[in-house]
């Protein structure tokens, strides 16, 4: 299977967002209540980006 340059970038972006989301999830348990709220917002944003990237990959 070959990947186009655009698809390669999308896969790179996907790995990056997934890694960020995983890291945030690992840190979440040690956050204060205020930090948890902020962390959840960041995790939701990362998850939304993951969904967008997956849709782009699916169209490619």
C-alpha cells in the first residue's frame, strides 16, 4: 500500500493527535478540579480533530 504525500501528512497528524490525547488522559487523574475541566476541554478538542482527520483519510 502506498500513501500519497497528503495522506502521509494526515497519518502523521493523526498519530500526533492520538499521542496528545493519550498523554492528556494519563495526566488527567493527577489534575485539580479546575485543571480537569481545562484538560477535558483540550481532550475534546483533540478528539474532534481526530474525527476530522479520519474523515479526510477516508475521502483520500
